[in-house]
């Protein structure tokens, strides 16, 4: 096997990822704000142990531009 094959097997085929978390979504003037946290665990399925466990805080504000919706003329 090549080095690339070994790397793909070790990272993708042997591991599983668990994701969970909570988010708060709020409408703000001109956009949306998302706050919360994501917890992730990478497990090695062959050795049956955790490889990586992280908690990532999320604080995002997304601006949404002006939206124009054309309406048909009413006669």
C-alpha cells in the first residue's frame, strides 16, 4: 500500500466522529446571530478508544443584504 492509502485508512475508515451541541439563533437588525457550542469526539473504531475530544464555541453574526421581491401589478 502507498502512504496515501495508509493515511486514508487511518483517518477515515478506522475512525468515527460524534457531534452534538446547542445553538441559539436570533434575528438581529440586518442579519442573523448564532451562538452556542459544538462538542466533537473522534474515536478509533479498531482500538476502541477516543483519539480527540474538543468543545468549540460558536459566535457568528451574518449580515443579509437587501432583498427585493417583485410583485405583479394589480389592476
